[in-house]
């Protein structure tokens, strides 16, 4: 992941956003320290979903059910 300072980001925001839309990711630094991350929307949504409490709970329950041999067919999911 590339780094970009706040000052440089201010000067080149449009170009950086175009790169992010094309799949690039940046760590935005402020005074040399990481302050934020720029990610494509798809990746950000996946990251948020993967860490959402309800999703994490459902994933944990699903793995536990699978370990006990309980499964649901795709047909039953509808």
C-alpha cells in the first residue's frame, strides 16, 4: 500500500481518487505518521462487512454448526 502525505493529497486529490477508483490503496500520513486509509469502495465495504458484529456472529455460528455436521443445502437457502 502506497503512502501519501496530507499536503500531497490536497494537491493531487483528483488524481489520487482516480487511482483509488482503479484499485489503488493509500495510507495517508500526517506529520509522517499513518492517519487514514484510502481504499476502493468495494474493498472498504468488504472490510466493514467482514468485521460487522452480526456477520462475525453468524460466521462463528455457521462454523460451529458445520463442525458438528449440521449443514444447510443451497436449495433450502432459497
